[in-house]
């Protein structure tokens, strides 16, 4: 019998991670949530994009804070890259296989990120 304790494993599958991110967005009433499955695209920088928007800079920041808090608490995982918190017009959170884009609504319209990756498989989530 071994006296060593195994460390708890909180590794999440891509699907579970994406579900947790979407829940965290919906907690703060993020709007127009889309998941783009990029796995079948050769030039894709990651497997998934999750895109959402907030009605104000404060809401955009709150959404990113909630995603960060929940993923850290429930999966012991931090984003490998995190930017845009200063002005909160477009916050990017990179979780390796999933990149989250949280936009202020006018900024989302300007960049039209969904159009750039229109060959991806889209999943829409209802606004809560």
C-alpha cells in the first residue's frame, strides 16, 4: 500500500471547459453567445472560439472576471494569455484549445470576427 496521496485531477475536457465558460458568461448575462468549432479548418489558431458581448465596459470586465474566477476555482486552470482588461472593449482569454472573445457590442460589430471564420461550425446560445 502506498502512503502517497494522489493529487486531485481537475483536468476538463474541451467540451466541459467550453460549457463552464458559457455558464460563466451567462452568469453575468453576456449576450449573443456563439461557439465556433474551428477543428476542421486547417489554418485555425485554436480548436474553439467562444464569442460574446456586453452592453457596457463594466459588464465586459465582469464577464471576463467571472470566467477567470470560475475556471480557476473549478478547474485550477489559468489562461495562457489574457489581454484587453484596461479599456474592456475587447477582452481575449486564451485557454489553449479555446479562445474567448468578450466584446463591447459596438466593438464586436466593427471587427465582425464571426465573418472572418464563417467556415466554422457555429453553435448559438440563448440570452438569459
